[in-house]
């Protein structure tokens, strides 16, 4: 079974709440395991936060796609710059987003597109 949901939103921090609401609704509609919702919401928030902080353009698109027991969370933005995971020191206030995504997802990656890039993460559903 494959299902998907897509939202195009402003590339702004305020969009994160709207997208988490979409995720919650999607989890319920697709009868996903509610115990995995918090991890999926955190992965979504980190992907969106990275696009807000590091990408370009006014809009971003988020696609949620379920295939079996895997939910792919994908964020498309207008920047061609690839994600750059780094090790944050204890004192750093940021810089842990990709490490969080890596820890909570089965797999993550990114794809260059003609109009930017897509950063995705697969989480259990």
C-alpha cells in the first residue's frame, strides 16, 4: 500500500506547526503506530528547520509518503546546497539536526533537482 500527502508552505518557522498538524492527521488516517508519532514529528521539524535556516526561496514543499510500514518525510526547497551534517560541541546551541534525523530514521538522504533539492528521511510508521 502506498499513500501520500503533499503541502506547499512558506519557507518560514511558522510553517512547522502546520506541517506537524498535517503529520498528525496523516498518521491517524493511515492508521500508523501512534507510539512512533513523536519521532516522526521531530524528524519533520528538523528537516523543515534546516530548510528554513539554510535554503533559499519563499516556499518549500513537504511530501509524506507511506509504503508499507515506512513513512518517507521529504522536504523540497530551492537551494542546491547539500545537507552538511556536523558534530556540535556541548556548548553549541544548534547543529544537531542531521544527527537527530540520522538517529531517529531508518535511512535518510538527499537528491539534487533542477529547481533545488529534496532532503528525505524514512521513519517507521
